C-alpha cells in the first residue's frame, strides 16, 4: 500500500483515520509506504524540509508534520515502522508493517 504526499494535505485527526482505514484494509504483514515531507524532532531541521513546511503553510494552509507525530498515528492504527529512507531533495519514506 502507498500513501504518497497525503499527510500534509489533511488534519492530524484525518491522518490518524486514514492510517486506521488502511490498516483495516490490509492483511497481516502487509507493507505500507508513507512518502511525504516530515519535520525532524531535532532542534535543527534539514533546510529543505523547513522550506517546504513554510511554503505549504503560506500557499494553501497545509501542514508538514513532525515525523514522531506521523509514527504515532501509524502505531496507534496498528502499523510498526520498520525503516526510514531519506530521498535526495527532501521527501522521506516511512516503511511500516501491519501487525
């Protein structure tokens, strides 16, 4: 399953529900890839992520969420994040397994 550039378009509550819906539709051990821009929990951000966060907020009011918040939604919905891949140019992929 893929959730590509979805997170920043929806509210925290909507994102949590999306992950619950995906989990309900997934077989045990299914893989979900979540590709989007995430903010770090560190005090220093990757510049490109902070730039995207500001750009999205100004252009259409969407939010780039902290990675830890996205991981929390996944965990609460029944997914286990097993990997993170940082792609050149900013987007990152969280790879999760349905439990």
